[in-house]
């Protein structure tokens, strides 16, 4: 099966597709640094660095193989954390139309769209219904489901909607959860090096004294850890961190350390959250802005630690300035979740 990804970001969804045996031939991403990361890690894929609105054709040899078009149109307007842009007036909420336009250009056998759960209820389901209507008009049979990445071997609670459409009249049956227990933050980070606030280290040795089955899976025979980049926080921020236990958040910080907030009692519950070793992570989104805290060290997460919590293997290298790497990791589709979708899709390839 041939794959084409649009709105690719650094390539988490493509990594899942390739792990399932799909030959991803083309990826489209307009962000320079995300595209560079994609190109670095997917050398056999042609990466087009351009705005999707400028793409007028997709040139590739499809032969007799089935084709899947996939991707996640930018979701800021659909996010439950973005209350200002949840309306029909926000042009970013209409980028799914570009996905539909690409579908018309290619007419793939399969379409897979990933997005935030908020798409379900935005404008009382208007945008979700528009996607269904547009795909139905093109002749596709559409199914959707909200999946939680933690159910598919990712050490993170991250709910996302997946829309899967078939040009051949197939009602896609989503993969079921077969896990007996969840992967925890401790499982994910156990063998990674101890770091300091603001540390920037390209390659470091593993902590070989502590391993889990998950960490062994993520190593992929890498000999050293890359992307050990931690944002530099002020002494005040670090002081706040010291008061927060595993699983705690800003509510554990003494009032006198929060005096710069106009009303700190109204802080979002996800701010200053220290992860717990014994549980899966909360959503790895903009983890620098939200100031997610390492479970045992008084600092923010490194790029590699966040990547582990997203199920990116250690041989996947992120490029660009640290803030760009953090954004790439936070926005990406967890590769193991994507793999579960594409593994199921491959079961239909001979139908």
C-alpha cells in the first residue's frame, strides 16, 4: 500500500504507517523545521515544503497498489483549550477543506484523518458533519471513533478522533484495546539520563542500571540518547517546582510564590503539573508553556523525554531550535497509536 501524508509535521503518523508496512512516498508540510525533521527521519519519502493551498497535483506511480491519504489538519481551532477560535469565522477551522481537495486530486482507496476530540462538538458538530458530507459526496464510506493513545501502548492519556474512509464501500472496524495494563511515565523515562535545568546536550549515555520493556523498545539499538534539551527556567519557577509532589500542580505552590499572578486561583489545572512515575502522562501538548515537570527532578521535560511519552523511538532525531523541537513533539501523532490504525488498515488491502 502507498501512503501520502499532508499536514505531516515531523512525521509521527508516517512513522506509524511505515511500521505497519505502508510505503509513504510523499509528505507535505509548510513549517520549515518540522519538514527538516521529517526529511531527516524519513529519507526515502519526498518531502514537499509548501503551503498545502499551493499544491495542485501529486505525481507518483501508484501502479496497482492501494493508496491511503492521511494527515491531521491543524487543530488549534478545535482544541478545548482554545476558546477564542472555536467558530466558523476562524479560517484555520476550514483547513480540512484542503484535505478534501487533495482527496479529489488523488482519489485514494483510503483516507485517514486525525484530530482533537473537540472536533466532535465544535459548533454543535458542524465541522465533523461537513467532513462526512464532503467525503460521502466523493463516494467514500466513512467511520469515526475517539481513541485514547494510552490504550495502544503509549504512556500518555491523549484522546483523539480518527476518521477513516473507504472508496470501496468498506466500513472500517477500528482496532480494539488489548492491553492488560498501561505503560507509565516511570516505564518510559527510567533509563534516560539525569539532567539539569536549562541543560543542552546533544548526546548522552543511557542510565543502563534501570530499564523497562518499553524503554528497551524505544531504544531501537541506539547507543546514546539524543535531544537532551531542557528549557531554562528562572530560580522562582524552580522554587515553585520544589513544592509540587508527583501528580500535583500549581495548587501545591505556596501563595507567596504566586504573587505575580493577578489571580492564581484561576490557573488552568494543567499548569505546573508534576508527572507521576506510577501513571501514564497527561497530554504532551505545549509542555514548555504548561510547565510539565519531571516526576523526580525539579525541571521541565527534555525534548527526548517528551518524545518518549509520545512513543517516538530514540533513533528519531528532532531538528531546529529547542522551542521548535518542543512544538514538533507536542503536536505530533503518537507513532504507536498511528501504527494501530494502519495495522488494521493493512488487513483490508487485499479486499
